[in-house]
C-alpha cells in the first residue's frame, strides 16, 4: 500500500484511523515506523486523542 506524501505534520484520516486501531495493543515505536512518523509525534497525537494502552498490553510489559 503506497502512502501519499502528506504535508508535514498533518494527519490524514487513514493515519488517525490506523492509530486508533493499533495504539492500544502495539509498541508506539512500531506504530510510528508503520506511519512514517517520529515516535514522539505518535505519542503526542495519541495523548491528544485520549488513547491509552490496553490493560492486557501493559500487563504483558510487566506493568499494571
């Protein structure tokens, strides 16, 4: 799937949709690589959207 070159910093609807789908159960760095964005940008966007890692994912990392 070829990605269109977006204007720097703007999130497309498909980027936002993918972030919503992947964020709860995947490492942020992996999501950032898939989206072609810096990890910090993904963290900030997820935070602004109110997204959280799932309990199951956090538990798998040894955190409660």
